[in-house]
């Protein structure tokens, strides 16, 4: 036999009315608390009590000053009238004094005859020094004589080798002379690429006789260095 449906849930159905009553009471309390809630304004209101100001004191205006009386100008006093002077008689007039004599003018001194100034004596002018000799010209002439003398005494090398090779060329030699013309040193400045010709150039310097330096040339030098070009050409035939 089956049990009815409501009978099986009789315990749950028995507590249902109490739950409904409890829910109703809760809803009623929430509504009442909402009604009783006070609405507060966040902005405070300040109330200030103003005291009554005392009445302003009355200002008394001072009376206007009385106009000052102008001082009266002093009255002019009457000047005393001078008594008339008595007119002098002829006897009472003083006698005018005689004018003083004028001082004598100083006499001008007699003019003396002008004194003539002595004539200036002629000043002796120094005699001009004789012109210095042209040292540059003298030096160039001396160098030209040296080179001409060396070319006049040069000798072509002799011997079997020279006759076979017959070298030809130019040798530049240098030599140092004292002021008296003596040879101090010598050498080859530019070789001719031939030992025979270079040796012949040295022999030419050794047998040369040089004259002394001209006066005033190469002043301050005890020795001077010279150069000369010696050209050697083989003799034909």
C-alpha cells in the first residue's frame, strides 16, 4: 500500500507556516528601520550673532577763524627843511693857489752811430777723403788673372797610357791661398772621371806662382778659397 505524498513530507510542511511568519516579521522590521532613518545634511549651517554697533559720535566743526586785520603802513614823517647857506662876500672868498710848475722832460740821449758787426771768418772745410778703391772690381780682376795663369801653364798628361786612351774632359779644382799668394791646401771639386786628367790638374796648381792679394780685397781674411775650371784636350797628330 502506497503512502500519500503529503504524508511523507508532513514534518517539512508543519514548519512552513512558522518560516512564513518569521519572514514577514523581518520584512516589517527592515521597512520600519528605513522609515526611522534620519536624513542628515552634510553641509553644516553656521549661525553668527551680530552685536549692535554703538552710535557714531557727533563731530563738532570748529568755528571759522576770524580774519586778521591788516597792519596800517607807517605814516611818512616830514623832512626838516635845511637852512639857506649865507652867500660869501668878495672878501670872504679864498684866493686860488697858483698852479704848480710842470716837471722838466728828460732830454733824449744822443744817438750813437751803429756799430758794424764783424764779418764772419770763413770756416775751413775739411778736405774730402780720397775715394776708396773698388775692392769688388779688384777682387774679380785678381780671380780672372789666377784662372788665366792656370790655363796657361796646364799640361796634357804624357805617357803610354795617355797616348793610348787619349782622355778628354774638364776638371774643377779648388785651392786656398794666403794673402801673400802661397798655397795652403788644394783638391778636386768636380772630377773628369779620368785619373790622368785629375792628376794633371793637381800638378798645374803645384807649379803655379800666384801673386799677393790686392790691397783692401777680402778684408779681415787671412786666407781665401778659389776655384778654377781646367779643360784638357788631347793633342792631335
